[in-house]
């Protein structure tokens, strides 16, 4: 695993982030994402959705729908 040291200011921004953070270089090229840890509320929501037993869509259907929205 590669370890990267961030500045104190960058660490503070990451620690305070409420959502995922997109990491880009000085040219704006996407390098990746920093995902915050799941909160108790996130887990509660996911558990409730899993227990709902509603019909789920296959991932391929979701991707195809998203692709069709991008081509409009």
C-alpha cells in the first residue's frame, strides 16, 4: 500500500468532510476519491433499505440508465 502524507490543512479538510472528496492534481486530473467512514446514521439507513425487501434492479440496468442520461 502506498502512504501519502498530507499537510495539516489538507488533513483538517478531509476530517471535516461530510461527503466523499475528489482528489485532483494541479492540472485538475482526477486521481481518486477519499471516502469518509460510515456514520451510525449511514448504517441505519442502509440496514433499513436492506430489510425493506423491495425489488432491486440489477447493477447493469442502473449503469445502462445512467449511460442513457449522459447521452441526452
